[in-house]
């Protein structure tokens, strides 16, 4: 036989749930809106703040994202100082990529001799996107370097920048590179040929002919042959 206390507890029903969870409040140190409203000088000051706490890293990341939109030459030194920091390097590179001033190119080139590993590869890719012709020579040294990831990225960057000097570097490397690096060198040479087609068709076709040899990796050789056919067909079309 149940007692009275048991009966009362059994009759109590839980309050109906709305099915919605209360949204957690964002801590002040992780709010992006106040940072996004700051001017360039204030954003630069944030980049120089010491510490590696999550809140500090977050503030620097948001500041970099904002500088990618409004940044000028004055922001370049502060951004360049972050290129070697793993957790904010990508954001700093994105900001430098968005700054049209040549100072951004200078900073990225200078970083090539200071970095290694993934941060170095990231800087190489930023140079590739900006197509800085002054970077051909330092990138060429990395193509023959001991780090295969950096060598492959550098080969593709040299090809993207293109031009006779880039072609010579990649042609030399094609005879010495091995494995995956050689594939990237061949890919860079094909990029170079494609970009050179409008300026120097004869030289571009010579590069494509070199890339059509049986010893070239198939994933490069077949597209190179296709470019050859396309270029030849365009000559036969009536103007």
C-alpha cells in the first residue's frame, strides 16, 4: 500500500519543455563585433599584444581579417611579424594578400628565408596568388631544397608567376627533381607555358612539347598535349 507522500510525488508532472535550448552567452573576449569596428591603428595595436591565450589569439585573428579589407602599407610590419606563428599565420597571410601595396610582397619574400614547414608553404602559396615576379629567384632556390612540400609549392608558384626566367628554373629542375616534386615541377612548367602563350607562343609551344614526352607524369603530360592541340587548332581558325 502506497503512502500519501508517494501518491503526491507520482501525481507531480514535469513542466512542459519548449524544445529550445538557451543560447549560451559569448564571453566578451570572444566577440568579434567590437574589433571589426576599430580603425587600422587600433587593429595594429591588437596584433602587437603579448600572450598566447585563446582570447588573445582570437582578437588577433579578427584583427587580421579586418585588415584584409581595410589594411594599408602601415599594417604590413605588424602582419609580417605574425607569419611564423602557427595559430595566426594563415590570417596574417590573408591580410597581406589583400593589401595592394608592394610592401606586402616585400614582407612575404623576406619570410621565405625565415620560415619552415607549413608556415613556409603558406607564404609560398600567398606569393603564388600575388604573382610577384621578384620572388622567382628565391622560390627557385626552394625548388631544389630538401623540404619536398616547400619544393613542390615553390615550383607551382614559379609556374604561376611565369615568364622566361621562371621557365628556365623549372626546365632545369625537371631534369633533377624526383617523385612528387618532379610532378609539381612539371605542373608548374605547364602553368608557365599556358600563361606565356599570349606573349610568346613559340616558346610556350616548346615547353608543351617538352611536357609531352613519355617520361613526364601522365597527370601533366595529357593536359599538356591537350593544350598543344588547342593552340594548333586556334592557328587554323579564320581571324
